[in-house]
């Protein structure tokens, strides 16, 4: 296995600083490999290069099952770390019960084929809907029962992160969007991280691919999937397509000087920011192990 940068997320628990994001493997997101066989091959190549940490979610259709299958195929299944998420149904958030929470945890355990979830990152869609405090309490109970090793959050604002931490929950990480284009975490979240020790696990570091050589000297795409539409709005907020081209031009000069790619420089910049433990890069249709 190739030696790559690793970080200790908690005593005795280390992860690779580039995490393999599996959001694109969900069928309706359409950015992953064409078959399960190819997916498993890419997983193997990533692990061979030292990228042993994977990120998924209970709502990524079929992904926990594929990761569970991959884990069972390994000579030592504990070679890899799998971070999943609990994202309750937004439509029935107001009726979420203890039984629903417990069932979701048990379902993820079964799909992944493990007795304990490495890191469970939870989300709450609407702060005006009661139930968040009860969710936190229920997850802490599951952690105390040994079903969850570590707890993290995903897409929470700073105010509610403070409330969750103040409740006594031991939160180790926050997954948030962070890139050269989207620097919102620097407003308040990094300050909270400095105070509490919670680390950031950024996604969107390549802005869906906009921060790669693919779009240097290229026109703005006319057709975009959901992911690109989201990041295109951020580009508009920071100055539009011309501003992106200026940034890509600068990144290209830096990348050329170091014999690497625009995407590598954009990723390295996020990795080097204070309180960033690791970044999440999506598993694409082809292996990016060597580039990573």
C-alpha cells in the first residue's frame, strides 16, 4: 500500500486525508462507474494507493451495500474506514421517532456488515422542526451501546453546532462545503473549530469539476446536472465566469510550476487550511487514485 497523508480523527482512529466520496455512485447522480464490478475495481485501486477512507450515507441508494460487499472482499476488512450519514426523510422529519432512528442505525450496520459504525454524521433539514435535540440524545445512546464509534455532523450552521456541542455530545467533525470559490466556513465555523477541537471534512473542494483544467479557457456549460448547477451559482456570487477564468489561469501557472494539475493545487489549498483534517473527493467514472 502506498503511504499517503493520514490524520488521527480520534485517539486510535486514523483516516486518509483524501477521503473517497461516494455520492456520485447513487444512480440518479450518474457520475460514477458504469457497473458494480468497475466500482469495486476502483475501490481496490484507491485502497492500494493508501486512500482507505470512504464517505457515504444511508440515503445514497445502494452505496452502503456496495461498500459492505467491498469490505467483505478484503483480506483484512479493518484496513478501510467507512463514514456514513443519518439523513432522515425531510417530508416526515416532524414525526421522526426513536424507533425510526434506531432502525436507520441498524440498517446501516447491516448494509455495511459491521458491528460498529466508524463515524456517523447526522443532518437536520429544518431547524424550525422540533426533534434535533432528541436525535442527538438517541445517537449518543447508540454510541454508548457500542453501535457508533464516532459522531460527526454534516451541513450544520455554527449556531446549531454550538448547541449540539453544549448538550454534551462528543462531536469530532463537521462535513461542510469549502473551496477556493466557497469560503463560508472561514466566517464563523473555523473559529468554532479552534475553540472546540471539531475538525472540518470539506466536500466540494473542486466545485463539481469547475476547479479543474476541464473548464480553463472554456465557455460556461449550457447543460448542467444538479451538482454543477449548485456550484455555478457560487461562481456567479464571486464574480461570474470571467472571475473563474482568472482563478483557473492563476492555478494553471502554479500547477505547471509544480508539474501537477489545477485540481491538485485547488485540493491542496483546502487541505492546508486550519482545522481541515481531510477532504472528500468524489469517486468518478475512472480511477483517480494516481492523481489523488
